C-alpha cells in the first residue's frame, strides 16, 4: 500500500524554532532568560526557540533568538547552575532549528478514499509546505555562609561568534541589577524580584552580549546565530521566569526535548496531551494555524496551567512526515557530540507546549521522565474505527494529527466494493503538499468555532461536531491505512 498522503504548526521559547515575523502586542513568545538593552527603548522578546538534549546529568541547551527593538547592542541573560567555559559554548547553523520545528509540529494530512473496487494503487511523492497563516537546590548548594558584603564577580569571559560572553556570580539581586545598569543596560521592571530566587539557589548568570554590527537584520529584527551551551546538573529544568519580564501579553512556551529512547514531561505543573486524530472540513487547510490555536486554547481551558504534549516520536522516523527526520549530523550539532560515546542515534523527540501570562507562570519548568505513549496514527483498532486519544505503550508514537478526507465520487463497478480505504489523490489529479503548522504565536487566536469545522466529536475538550461523517468515513478494513 502507498504511504498516507500528509498535507496540511514554536516556539520557546519560539521553544524552538525558526525566525518568526515581527510580533504584535499580545502575541509574544517566551524566552528562558531576559533581554537587556543598551538603549532607552524597551526590548520585547518575540521569538526564541530552545532545543534541550538530556542524557544522564548532562543538559545541552540550544537557542535561536530574534527580538523587536532598537539597533543598539543588547544582551541575553540566562541563569545556569555552573560556570561555563568557552569550550562549553558554541554557535549553530539555523537550519537545524527549522528542521526540528517542522518534524514535531502538529500536522494536517489529506486522504482520498480509494476506488472501492480493488486494483493496484499508485505511489506518489510528498513535499513540505508551511502554514501560511499570519505570522531544587541547584548548582553550588545553599549550605555556605553568605559573604560579608554584596558583590558581583565576573567568573569567566570569552567570545563565540558574534557573542561576547561573561559568566556572572552575585549574592544580591539589587547589586546585580545595579551592576548591569551601571554598564548602561536597561533592566526590565521587576528584575530584582525574579533574579533573587536564582541567586538564593547559588546559580550563575550567562550573559551573551551581541555586537549588532556583526548581526544581519531583516525587517528590523536581528537574525542571531543560534547559541548552544552544556552543563552537568542533577536537576533537568528550564529557567523561564526571567523571560516573562519581557512579556508583552500571553506567551507561547514550546520546548523540544531530545533524549535517548525517552519521553519527558513537566514535574511541577499538570500535564496533558493534545486531542488528536480529528477529521476536519476541507476549509481548515486555509487556516490550519487558527484551527490549531482554537484546539490548543480549548485544551488549556479544560486543563488550566497544563503543559501540553504535542509530539513524542523517534527523531529518525515519522508517519506522516511533514519534513525530513533528524540525521546523525543534526543530533551531533544539537549536543550528541558532548555525550558519552557521542552516540547520534536512538533519540526520542518530544514537543511540550504551554501558554501563560507573566502573572500565571510563577516557577521554572522542571522535567521528569515519562512513560511511552501512542496516538494520532492512521491505525485501525477494529474494522471500522481508527484509534483515538492517547494510550500507554512500549514505544513513543504520539503526534498531533488532523485529517481532511475525501469520499470516493467515481463509479463503483463491482458487486462487493471495499469502502474506507484511504490513500493518495485519484489518478490524474494534482497532489496537494503536506502542511506542517508553525509560528502559532503569530496565527489568529479567534474566529474558529471548533464545532463548525470538525467532522468528528472531540470528547477531550467537550466539543460536539455539528456535522459528522461517522459511518461514511470510518468504514474500512483493519490495516488499510496506506
């Protein structure tokens, strides 16, 4: 049988990836540190993407940033549990971020009911098209006596690409705030309050200062080289509270995690999965980003403060594939080169997504190992029904997947037609490319009524479809998915 034909969604924290369009007020995406500017105009973070790789005690954090603000020098401030050395930090090509973002994005697939009278089915190729919608005690421990006086100390200083990096240590948030201000950096309001807990935990501060003369600007937005650093720590976490200081409205937090045959979820907030395997009307192809935002918002309304798992699958495979999988070179670039043995295979890619305001997000994200799950596949659980929901399994095969289905409209010239066999478009008809929905923070969040565009009920968020194709679209034989 031919492969199902996929057609058709960021970030941290863009979380992680791709350079997004300039953000409008209320459509920011969150960052795991904050920006400080050398000018008098406030900077608002609008798109930062983060990929985390975790193995044992080692965390490798890769970030791609864009910002909206003046062309003065600015700096990025991120709490870290250890003093980073130059060999712990490097820049990356931007292409790998886009690759991750496409691979684990929710996808819209399109199927045509095949000729009910059995005959050989044609094979076909697929291509990628993007959604065109508008765009814990950590570290040193707390047992040491406090120093006799407040201080800020530069623990390390080096340059990587266009970044001048310093690692700061301080025992007092007000002193650190003043230290940065004295060096002509405009600190976001409320910085002292948010810095204090990291100082109490004995953390350091990674400050990557950028010389804008070395940076390419596109439509007023700096396209910065992705930055990667690694460290060893018992706790697997992402410091997101500092990023909320630059928030200009609700922020989308998207975290991509790579780990050897292992899925992760958050340990300190509720977890849920996105409803998947939902049949939708043909018009959703024109507004997939808006549709998905409506579904995501309904999911968060049903599960307040929850972090939503949107994807967990082997990084080297996918079905359907909205883009290429990650190869050994990609994995080495994202951190496998600093893991024991430099193993570049056997990784699971998990995508976590949350949406918060600065008032709602009061703690950093802490991650924990989670058992494997499946869902969102074109797999029949009996003769007439495709699997629904999320279920435990021995492997991770979960994705946010939504389908447009076209019933057979041609003649039926046999006594025993086989209905509900899905595949590529009929012979002679042009093939629609697959869709990977991206940049959701910049897609519309209003105007889609889910009950009007879904063709199957969505019990996970209490949505009843106004018109369904149950029976007509669900007839099929087990295994006839491709």
